[in-house]
C-alpha cells in the first residue's frame, strides 16, 4: 500500500478533498462521466463539506455509498441521510445519488433492483473508504455471514451482510467492485487505526477484510 501521513487532520481533509476533486475532473474530461463512492460515518464529513463547494461539473458525477445500514433515510443511522446533508448540497447538489436502500423489510428483497441501478455507473472512478479498528471496510466485517462470498472474484455487485459488530443488517459493494476502482483512497485517523492497517498487511483477508483493497490503495493518515 501507498501510505501518506499529514501533519494534522485539517491538512489531511483539505489535501484529500483536493486529490479527489482532481481525479473526478480528470475522469469527466476523459470519460465524460465519473462515479464517486464514499463511506458513511463522521470521519469523512469535513471532506464532504469541502467537496460540496468545489467547482466541477457535478451533473456528470454519480455518488454511490460503499455500504448502507438497512434503515430508512429518516433514521439517524442512515448513511444516505448523512451524505445528503454533508456532500450533496451547494455545487454538488447537481450530482446523481445512486441509491443503496429501498423500502423493504430485508435487503435481500431489493438486492437485484439496487444492483441494476448501480451497474451503469461502474467501474468506480474514485473510491473513498474508511476502516474500523477491527479492519473492516465498507460492510466487509470479519466474521460476517457472507464475507467469503463478498471477497470472491466472482462476487455480485451487491451483497446483504450481517455481522455482530454491524448492528443492523447491511448492504455492501463486493470486493471485486471495490478493487476495480480507478483510484482508491483509505481515510484513517489516530494511532489505533494506523496500527490496525499495518497489521492487516500480515493477516489473512478473512481476518482483515481491508486487505482486499490495500494493494492499489493510498492510505491517508493523521494523528
């Protein structure tokens, strides 16, 4: 993996937002379109705030979550709700949100429909991922019920995922879809996560699912 450290978190967020914007702009210029895949959670919020005001042709950008909790957008646990509030506003309001949730009791009931909506926007142009201290990324959790399937080379675009650490049922992009991204960035902060991602390089992918995307990723870290 390519590891980049920053003097502080503010510099990290500004630098990474600028890198993502440049790569989106290049994809639009070269391909006529771009797909940006992002995580939920609070850590990338400042990056979303910066990106939302960056001047690029957002009408040609599709925004797609890495994963989603199987909860409606009205829930405070919804990643979709977060990116609408932090990213899809200002200039970035012109982007197209590709849904990763549809109203149904179980994710299995909407898997095919949601995958069909995602397919035209693949491959991902710029992929921003987070990582938990347990070395999960997206909703690829160690010990998850369908982790082996999600890591396989012939995995479908989307899988439902259940894990003790996940809380609600989840829906996640599979490892092959994540690996196919043109540019991959992993955002982590703090000593614990730095130690975790360094440990991941020495562990089997089933124990450290983030390893599935490390080979071609740039890891961005600040204390």
